[in-house]
């Protein structure tokens, strides 16, 4: 028997325009208790606008959104008790130390005294922040500040957490720390809405993905569903000189949706008839005397899904 998890975030046909620019158009999705929704999209797709609307930072023009049953537009006070937010740009006070920042966020969330100190000590230790806990935030490194910002959002153990590109600029170790925390929070029942530019991160963390382009949903589903939906393999060809790379690009340019990476001298070709199609293309290059360093035919990744569904 499967028990359907409760929906914590419900978004129904919301839209937002800035002047005559429609940043978000008629968007609907939901996030169940204890799940992570990955919101993906190119720069300017509308991710931050969505996060800002759901966290009451900007108004919703039309449509409805609710969190734990409370209406985002008409019950902003209640909503603010239910959410944690780490925005795309840090909200920390540069003149305070990391610990003082956490205290301030705690008090804003009406936690104080021994409870607050214990919570802060726990977070500082869990996020390996002891080294810079008493350093003025303005003198912390970019990655340290980012970590402080994400941790600030966790102080009140919110039911829903909004993280707008939480790991941008972090080193791999710090990124993995944040991933672990997000997974732990989801296991404990927190709903997380996460935007990210790292598709590998979405693949690893997100139960559901919503891919947006120009403010509209262009694809949604689990990472596996999205990859299956593409219904094609990818032939990746690596060349070993600029000349070979350019000749190869000319020779396969008739294929739809090819991707090229000049620096890596790599060509990526989506193929619905993986093995057979690959052989024909490789033979074409070989016949033209182009030397191939190596090649592989692989299943699509989320990168391929992203490229197929967006203008990026
Ligand atoms: N305050 C604003 N005034 C006018 N236009 C805005 C404003 N905020 C966002 N926009 C526009 O709305 C669109 C969506 O922007 P948004 O910041 O939501 O994108 P994003 O997906 O978060 O991009 P990024 O990946 O670069 O953070 C863009 O075209 C942007 O220029
Ligand atoms: Mg953004």
C-alpha cells in the first residue's frame, strides 16, 4: 500500500509580469511533504521570480499559491512562519560575525536564549563553520558566506525550504555538505524547492523536476522520466585537433540538435536510432579522413534534457 504524502506547496496558474515582460506565465506545480522539487531553467527563465512570489517577497499577479494550506497572497504573515529562504543573493549582515548573523535570524524567528545557542552550535558544527563562526561576515570568503546564508534559512526548522541556487560558487566539499543537509531535511519531512544551474545536482537531489523556459513549464517529471521521455541516445565524438573538430562539425551539421564544445573538441549528437545511426555517422567521418580520438553512445543525461527542451 502506498500512502500519498501530503502536499505542502500548491501552485496554481500563477503569472507575473514586470511592465510588459511576462516573467512567469500560468505556472502550476505542487511539492509533497518530504520531497525535493528542482526548478531548472536558463538565466532569466523565471526561477527567482517564482521563489520570490512563493516567499511573499513579490506579489503574484494572477493565480493562487498556498503553503501548508495558507494562501501566499492573503496570509503572508502565516506563510513567513512556515518557510525558510536562502535567496540567490546573500541576505546576511556583513558587519556581524557568522554566529551573530545566526542569532539575528533566530530572534527574527522568535527563538532565543539557550534554545537558540544550542541550535546555532549544532548548525555551526554540522556545516563545518567553526573556523569562521566568530569572523566578521564581510571578511569571510564567498563560499563561507553562501554557507552561512543557507544555514540561516534552517534556523527555525521550517516546514518548507526555498533555496535559490544554494550551491553556486561552493567548492565540491561544501556542495556535498549542503546536499547531505537537504537530503536529511527531506527525510525528516521538509519540502524543499531548489533552483540550480547544476543539472547533476538536480539529478541527485530532486524527486521531481520542473523545467521552465521563458516563464513557462516545458517539461516536468522525475529525472528518470524526463530522460526516458527524450527517447534517444546520444553519440558523443571526441576529436584530437581543431582542424578535425571543424571538419567533423561540417560533416554532421545536417543532424538536428547537435551540440558542440570547441574547447573540449567534442560533438554531441542526439539519435533516435542510437547504434545504427552512430555507425553511419562515424563511417561518414572516417570516409572523409577525419581522425576520431574516441566516441561513445550513451543514455541521455539531464543536460541533454535541458538542451532539448530549452533555448539555452
Ligand atoms: N524587478 C524586475 N524588474 C523587471 N524585470 C525583472 C525583474 N526581476 C526579474 N525580471 C525579469 O524577469 C525575467 C525572469 O527573471 P528571474 O530573475 O526570475 O530569472 P532566473 O531564472 O532566476 O535567472 P537566473 O538563472 O539568471 O537567476 C527576466 O527576463 C528578468 O529580466
Ligand atoms: Mg535567479
